[in-house]
């Protein structure tokens, strides 16, 4: 006869599944209103780390790089590549302007805490304007190079090699004299770029304020290499180095292969007089030796 269970009493033994089920259930899931702020904080922290050490989006604030980059474009800036190599001619770089470079924008007197906070958050995703001293230009020459303008065809030369620049839509006129404060003229005297310095120019030379009048930029001021347009989506593209820079020799090579200056020709009359003087001196020396031998 089967044993009967007394009312109100639990069985003496439980199955393994029954015992483990409370543990498997774990804690109750977090409500969405609590989980969402945590996810947002994590996302912003990750974006800040990526922006600081890896890739930063940069907003194009002016027309100095047209038509390569238009106002409102966003570019991706590689911030660690120059930790492993030096900047190269033809690359587009973002940098902090040295003291001689005037700010692009004046200070905003109406900017308050909320405005500055919004700008900081927008900067993480590349929708805010850059700082007053943040610039984007193309490297024309690096340390040790000699750069000047212009040759007979109005072209910039680097280490004696002229640059073919189809990316320049509107060049500065040759006739306007430079006043040293604004880059109005295409012409500038030869510049020997110091070691650790860069000579940079905008692609839209007619409006670009660059190394022609502001001087060179220290490599340590470079934020990173702009390598692609990422917004708007219809303009997605790489920013390669133009082929013309492949023809420019390094400064040391250019100096080593430079031909020595030819000696100036000596007029015929002078040449005859010099030869006559040498001949007379030779005869005099021979006579003196003969007299010594006879004595």
C-alpha cells in the first residue's frame, strides 16, 4: 500500500532541477530607464577614447581647401599615424596654429555653460565647429626642403622640381605684391624649411592664409592626417597624395645631385696676359737655376 503524504508537509527530497532553479533565475533584469543612461555613458566614453587616441572627425569650417574639401564636410583624421612616421609632402593635415597664425574665428561672447557643453558633446561625433586655432592644410614641403614660387610658368618648386597642381581651383595672382600679413600674392621668396617644420598651403590659394605669410608649422603642432571624407555620404572618398609629389627628391638627394656652378669665362686679353706672365716667370726660374749651377 503506497505511503500517504501528510497534509502541509513537503517531500523530504527535491530534484536537482528544483534546487538549482532559483539560482539559475539570477537577478531581475534592470529596467530600461536605468539601463539606458549607463549605455549612453559607456558609448560616450568609448567615443572620447577613440577620438583622443585613434580617429577624430573634423568639421571643415572655411573654403581654404576647396574644391578638395567643401565647407561643412567632415573628414576622418588619423591621430596616431605620426607616432610611427613623419608627415609627408602632399598629405592633408589638421594642426594647431602657431602664435603667428591669426585665429579663424573670434571668441563667442554669448557662449555659456550649456553652449560649451553642447560643443564638447558635438565634437565627439564631429558636428561642432573646430577651435579658433585649428587649421587644415596640405603639406607642400618638409624639413630641409627649399620651396619657392614661381618658375617661368608660375608654378611652385620644391627642391628645384615644379609642382603640377590640378587640385588648385583658384590660384593667387602673380601681380599682387605681398604685404607680409595676408597671403594675397602667389609669389614668395625661397624658404628653407627648418628641421621639424612643415610648409603648408590651402588648395584654394586665392583665399587661403597659410605658410606664405604666416610661416611654417612645427610638426609637434600636427593633430593628425586627414585621410577620408566621411560626410556627407554622397561625398565619401579618400584623400590620396597627388602624384606630383612623387617627383620631388629629398633635400639631401637634391643637394648632392646639384651641378656646381660653371666658372666664369676669362676674357681673351686677360688670358693672354696671364699666359705671358707664367711663361716669363718660368724662363726666369730656369735662368736662376743655371747661374747657381755654374757658380
